[in-house]
C-alpha cells in the first residue's frame, strides 16, 4: 500500500509502506529500518544505565546532562525507523532498500533538497528530545 503525501520542509513525514524511494519521505528499506531501531534500543538502554550510575554514584546533578547525547541518539534511531528515513542518507543524497551497506544515489537535485530538509528535521527533533531528557534528568531531585 502506497501512502500519498505532499513534501515540504514544514510538513510532518509521511510513512511510506511501498518499499520504494520517496524524496523527503522514505529512503530506507526493512534492513536499514531494523538497524536504526536497534540503535534506538541500545542508546535507550545506555541512557537508563548512565542515569542509574550517576544517581548511584551521587554525581552532581549537572553531570546528568550527558544524557543529551544518548537520549538524542536514541530518539534519532527511533525517529528514523518510524519514518523509514535515514538522516545521514538524506544528507548525503543516497538511499537503500537492499542489504545494509549498499546505497544508490538520488539523481534529482530537487529530491536531494527534500531529503536534506527531512534530515535536518530529524536531526533537530532528536536534539530537542535529547535536550529535554538531559535537562529533566539534571533538575530531578534524585
């Protein structure tokens, strides 16, 4: 089933189930999606482990800001998996629906621009989520 969509840097991503490249909406297939989801899981576990370690060690509250990195990484992995869109690929003008590691190049300059805009959105959303988690962790009275 193919989802219909309009592409604008300000519109939310549309999830495409057709398994084909769609500029600004879908640039990775099942193998790449699974890899990003796994990264999200690993970074989430790392975030929880770091938080627990910092609380256990009674480290100063400001040190919990390190969670910006791991929580942002986790958010990035989950967002890319959810939207079937790799921000790195979008920035580089490539896509992949085959085995992990192989890529094809996006031919159209307009499509590359759409991909770069979506990659920026994912990056900014991941940063915002990471900052929110880090700040909340730092101000919690743990």
